[in-house]
C-alpha cells in the first residue's frame, strides 16, 4: 500500500464570508475558519490518522489552517513545504468582487462558467495593476506568474508538482497532508479520480473538511471519504455550490 493522502481546503476566509472572488489575494481566516481548522485536526486525531509530511500553498489562509491542524494533532514538528503551485486559481480581474453582485451584472450562468468551467478563464488582471502577483515578494523569481487562470491552467501547474513531489512521498509510504484551495484541490482530485472535463464542473469542495484517500501499491485509489459529521459536510458543500447565485 502507498501512504494515505488527506486533502483539506483551508478554513473559511474573510472573503469566503463576504462571498468575494479571492484567488491569490492573501486574506486571513475568520473565527469560523479557525474553528473549522481546529475541528479538522480533532477529527483526524479521533481517526488515529497521523502524517509524515505536509504540503501547502503560499497563502496564509492555507498555511494557518495547516498549522492549526498540526497543532491539534501534536504534529507541528513534521516537514512542511510551501509551494506556489498549490495556490488557488488566479481569478484575474474578478478578484475582490462579490460573486452575487457579479451574477446580477453578468448572470448566474456566466459566473458559474468563471467559477467552475474547465477551460474558460476569467478576465485578466492588467500588468500595471498594483495587485498583480509579479509585484508581490512571495513570487519573486517565478517566471510567468498568472494574471488569470482557468481550471485547466491551474491544473497545468499543479500536475508537475503532484507528479514530482507529492507522488514520491506517497509511493515512499509517507502519510501525506495537503492543505490548499478549492481549485488546486479540484485539480488534484481530477487527476486522482480521472474526472472528465464536463463532470469536474459539478465538483464543490467545502472549507475545512478533510478528504481521505487510500491507495493500492500502484497509487490507484481504493477508498475515499470525507472525515467529520455528515450533516455538516453536506450543508457546507451546498453552500459552496450556491455562492455564485444572485442574492435577493
């Protein structure tokens, strides 16, 4: 058997709460998000799951979620790697805009396309925009940082990181935790479960709820389940799905 893999989206962020497109904007967790991270750690500990190594993005909502989880599990000593490749999809010119307000202007169908389609990117951020990631110290030295991405674009940067870094950990029988974002995790799940381009549109990932994969020796998944209260999981998943709807 290969190592176990836990995927976890960060806890609720300040812009999740205000229903904004967040992308690479480096917003923090809310109090609820901190509790979601703590509950994730407690639920993993109850399952007697441990980790040998952890990976996360460069964005604080993911890095703080990871640390809280590891703190609850008394695992703050394990190796942690931060990688820009695990960042959220860059939402371009949509970043900072309220999803419901955008739905009123462009329609719910268009917002759903921007949020969940496989290969249609959002409007690009301008090169001279003060929020362009090339001006952020976190990304100095990285060639061709994105100014707007489709899920296909996001997967193109996640795939080599998965193949070159995470897969060897799993094949080395290391139990592995990845705390990242809705679309970087959708990219990973698309590859692991071999989801086609049409069906990936329907995949919604709730905040702060760990997803456990177990694999055979060839890294084919043999089981997959969310860890936590099933009612809470279903409610949280539905809330993610409804974020792009017009609010009356």
